[in-house]
């Protein structure tokens, strides 16, 4: 809602209050009165949980075929055509696709670092003395000791995992959802800027954990 409101489309709607000039949610997501709000979404209904082939997911995500993505994209572009050329709309959405991929890549860097730390035994979840004695407690649903992404819990984690949670849930999502809603403020200031800060924090923490491990 906020992404749309502060985008050019939302600002225009706020000043003109007419759907003839500025698209609202319904223009793009419920065209011709459809109630299928997933219509035209290449990433499906839960955007932070999918990638389009041939991209490989860096955490657990749905994989959507290139044909399905293309089919959905054509439907979305139809909604832009009353106001924009198909070239303008296509190019803009392709830019957003590129931003989504770049955001996935930053996330992937963090996953690599955290997975490596875990395999070196540097990411113990030290909530109780018993945990410390027996190593890491398995995550209750996934039954794995390290869970990153959609199934991740947000408490009882090491600082580095907690930061990843914010990275995935908030900053990764703001980056690409901002881009798909033509909102550079969300894409950058609320999104990519923080993604890069998260990655830097994780890199620094990793170095610090290794330094401390050497001292032990
Ligand atoms: C100009 C067209 C346009 C408008 C207006 C618009 N959206 Fe979107 N929306 C998109 C596009 C494009 C995507 C990404 C589609 C894809 O996955 O390829 C998207 C994706 C989404 C998603 C899926 C991402 C996710 O979290 O799973 C949601 C939810 C959403 N929009 C909600 C809204 C809401 C609520 C509004 C109004 C406040 C709105 N949109 C206005 C074009 C629009
Ligand atoms: C009801 C008309 C309408 C529809 C539908 C619409 N737009 Fe727009 N859009 C506008 C208007 C008007 C502007 C402002 C043009 C200007 O700046 O002169 C705009 C601006 C934009 C901008 C420029 C944003 C900026 O910050 O400069 C992009 C990108 C854009 N639209 C993409 C899309 C895409 C993609 C779709 C379809 C998913 C879409 N629009 C659907 C009317 C529409």
C-alpha cells in the first residue's frame, strides 16, 4: 500500500482521484473485475518465496517455469497498455526482474557465509547452558539446526541469523516489491541499501566469530 501511495502512480491518484489517469491496485491486480489477485504475477502470490527458471533459489523458494512467468507477464502488461506503450511497460518490468535477481544474489552471499560458519561450528544457538553442552537445538518444524528463509523462526537465534531474518523478510522484499511498484524510494532506501548493510554486517560478524574462535 505504502509503495503504491508514494510512487508516481499513487501520487497522481492522490491529486487527481481518477482511475482514468492513474492505476490503483485494482487496475493492475483485478483487471476486468477478476478476483484472481495472482493474475499477472510472474512470481506468484507470495513474492518473496519464488524464483523463475533457470535461477536457482538461495533459500527454500518456489521455482516457477519460464513459460509460466512469460504467460503471466503478458497479462500484467495488458493492464499497462491503456496508458503506456508495451515497450515502456515491458522494459520497466524487466528492470524490476533484474533488481529481483540482484537482491537474490546478495541474499545468496549471506547464505553462503552463514552456512559456512555453521559447518565450522561457529553458530551455536546459546540460549541455555544445556544447549551449549549439546550443541545447537534443531528448529522444531524443519528439524534442522540451521534454517534460513521462509521457515526461519525469529527468536533464540544467533545475531547473524537474526540479521538474516530481517534481510530476507524486510529488506529483500522491499527491494523487489518496490521495483515492481515503480517506487525507487522503497527499492533503494528501504530495500537495497539495507540489504547491502546486512551483508556487510554478516561479513564483519563472520570475521569476528573466526577471530574469537582462534583466541579460544
Ligand atoms: C501499475 C500496476 C500496479 C499497481 C497499481 C499495483 N501493483 Fe502490485 N504488483 C504489480 C506488479 C508488476 C507486481 C509483480 C508481478 C510479478 O510477480 O511479476 C506486483 C506485485 C504485487 C504483490 C505480490 C508480491 C507479494 O508480496 O507476493 C502484491 C501483494 C501487490 N502487488 C499488491 C498491490 C497493492 C495492495 C496495490 C495497491 C495499493 C498494488 N499492488 C498496486 C503491479 C501493480
Ligand atoms: C491508468 C493509467 C496508467 C496505468 C494503467 C499504468 N500507468 Fe504507469 N504511469 C501513468 C502516468 C500518468 C504516469 C506519470 C507519467 C509522467 O510522469 O508524465 C505513469 C508513470 C509510470 C512510470 C514512471 C515512474 C517514474 O517514477 O517516473 C513507470 C515506470 C510506469 N508508469 C510503469 C507502469 C507499468 C509497468 C504499468 C502496468 C503494470 C503501468 N505503469 C500502468 C499511468 C498509468
